[in-house]
C-alpha cells in the first residue's frame, strides 16, 4: 500500500502491485489473475479506492497482462540515475 502520490491516482492510500510472478509451467491458467484479485481484495479491506502498478517499457508480457486485467495506462516515464 502506498501513502505517497501514485502516478495517475487521486486518492490515498493506493493499493500497489509491486510485482507478480508465476512459474513457467503454471502460466496461462489464471493464477496471476487470482493473485491480483487477492491483492485488490486486501487493498479494498484496507481502505483503498484505487489500485496501481507499473512495468518497464520493454516488458511486453507485463504490459499485456496489465491491459488484460483492466489497468489503464496513466503515463510513461524514463528514469535516470548517476553515480556521485
């Protein structure tokens, strides 16, 4: 759960999917959707009215999963770092 600003949202706190992984032999059987459903249920029970997530721009599998789970794209950003 995120209490700080989450891109594309207007409430706080926001349920947030940090990552999801299904072992290769179990993919395309609905397990990822079940995991997401459980996360969303938990978020609702904990006072969240919105749910968010992210993926790397080049991760087409994750992008397709998010779209299939009715997430709406809020923004695209490129993050930079440098060592000091």
